[in-house]
């Protein structure tokens, strides 16, 4: 993915990565804040949790 994020000062290339991973056989997702969220029973439940996490983060930014 090419482009700038709002907080970037200089143009740069940003690559998306798969944020789902398994740790000791359990499914987690990683965040830009360097946290691992989970564990989840399956990828579908992880996807729902990812969407909920994004919504929480957007709301917290709006409330600043």
C-alpha cells in the first residue's frame, strides 16, 4: 500500500500484513499498539473482534 497516513510527515511506503497469528495453537490478532488480542476459537470470531476493536479505537479518537 502506498501513501501517507495523517500523522506522517514524509511520504513513505506502508505494507499491510496479516494480523492473525497463532501462539501455542491459539488464535490472536496483533494491533498497531503492539498488543495481542485473543485468544479466539476461530478466524470468524477473530474477524468480529477485529472489527469491534477498530470501532473502539475510532470512538476513543473521536472523544479526545
